[in-house]
């Protein structure tokens, strides 16, 4: 792997793998944070994953011009309850620019270890707006914290429904 190409985060979720996978995919709109740091539509969008290979990760929302759908991912592997692989494209990526997000749901004595790897950042130029002008090490640390924040909310949703 190329230095600065990927971030990896893990979190223990105290539910079985099938439930962790289900919450990640079916309840993504409940646990994915709101606001411009997290979503295209700030607070009014609805996030969803279509549950199949080729399915979309998208956000839908209303604008003054009508309904809008923004696709940020495509399902490359759908293997419940153990693995999900998404092509990830930021809304400001150019054609051909893409990264991948792979999530594994592994059984553990206390529930499920959810491990997320977001890779392919070496394909995105250092001066790309998605990198926020940060040097590679700083940007990768920021991405790790971004995903960690999201996975904490996933854990709360899976364990408590809130």
C-alpha cells in the first residue's frame, strides 16, 4: 500500500454481526451524522444504501428546483453479515477519481468488531479540495477521526437504537 493511501478504524459493537451489518446498511440515515461536514444536504437529506451489488449509496433531498439525489458510492461487494465494499466518490471528484470503503463485521466474544478501511487516496491529487489543503499525514489523520466519529454513532444506534 502506498503511504498516505488509506485510513483504518475499528470499533466494538455489542450486537451480533448480522445486526451490526443491518444497522450499518438499513439504518444509515439514523446514525450518519448531519451537517455539511457529513452530508451534502446538511440536515434535510435522507441517506440510503441499495442492498445489492451495483446498488447506490446516496442522499436525497428537496431543493427549490425540486428533488435531488446525490450518489457518493456504489456497492461493489454485498456479503451480509460479514463484508460491504463501496466505491466512494466525493461530490467534487472528477470523472475517474474514486476511492474505496471496505467494512468488515467480524464476530467477537462481546459482539462484533467493525473494521472500516478507506483506501485509494493516493489517486486523489494533493491539491484536490477534498483534502482541504492539508498535508497527507494531517489529512489521513483527519479522515480517520471523521470515520471514527461516524462509527461511534453507529455503535450507539446498534446498541441502544438512539
